[in-house]
């Protein structure tokens, strides 16, 4: 399969204290499975977008992406608690599952915030190679064939450890003293917002949102103004004054060569 390429998406959900300011060095997201075509492959590129903070481009902090595989069909044990530091006993438990890691040097691979409300990232140089030796530092992946995956694919787990105070908050909060009840009918539900943060510069139609309590999840249908937007499939009650944030604020595209 030499010379064959694949592009896979990594969009981890951040459901623990979403929108909360992270520490200067902590877990951004735990093990997230991705399916890639079978066979040994090399990571050639990593690109994508990161949500900003309160509608402005930001969150340009380095991230270590750790890659792991199952052993005899058993997935790696927990990476740890999001928005907290790693723990020795926890990391030792998955030591044999580790394939390696890639450092995303965000300061060298971001676009400078020219798209205003979020940064775009993407560069081979930024994932461990150098201009004079562009192949150096690129990681090879191969999964465990005994783990149940879609036919023709293998499962790899990825976790992200951040170096810097990530903040995916939006300041977009519900303004409804009666709260908003769960609604899984698929019908649009209009949310009244307090206007502190503007959803028009934080959200796009189709975005998956989550409440700051880590509970209610929903999808953006339309955005009318800074104080009104429609969502659907609300999983549980949204409380008054609850902040709404993007559930998967890190969206990466991993380019593979086989």
C-alpha cells in the first residue's frame, strides 16, 4: 500500500467542565477512538481548527497528542480526568498500550487568527519535523487486529495534553427564568440569550453544543441575533444563566501515508 493516503477526523468531545478555563498544563481530552484503514501507516500532516474564546481567535497553546492501541482486544485504560493533571498510577496502567506522541507546536503552525473568531492550524514542521529534514519525528501507527472495528479499518486511541490555559468559553448564556426543558423530538426550540456573548461569532449552524454544567447537549439550527437562536434535540434541561459552548472545540484532520 506504499504511496496510499487517508485523511481521518479527530473531533473529541469535551464533556467535563466544558468552557472552563484550563490550567497551564493539564488533560484537554481523554482517549478518543478513531478508525483508520488497516495496515501500518505514518502521520504526514495534522491540520484543523480550534474554537476561540468569547468569539475571538485564541487558544494557541501547545498540545501533546498521545496515540495508543488495544492489547488483545482490550482498549487502553482511562487517560485521566479532563482539566486536571495526569496521575502516575493512571498513566502506568496504559504504558504498554502507547504507540507514541506528537507535539503540536501551536505557535508555529497557526494562521495568525486571520479568520477572526478561531485559529486554523496545519504544518508538517509543527509536528516534530524540520525544514531541512521534513520526515523527522513523524509517528508510525498500527492497531491491534483483535479489537472489533469496521471491516477494513483498525482502531487507534488519541488523547490530548495541553500546555497552556485553554479556554473554550463563549459567554453565550441562557436568559430564561423558567429554564428550557429537554426536547428530543427534532423540533426547533428558540433560546433567549442574555446578549453578553454573541452566538453569531461563536457558533455555526450544525455545531454540537453542551451546557457548562456538562449536562444538556443540543445542535444549532439557526441564529437570529445576539439574544436569540434555535437549537434542536436538547438532551436535558438547560438552566437559566447556563453558558453554552461547542462540545468538540478541537477539530483535527490527520493525514496518513501507507
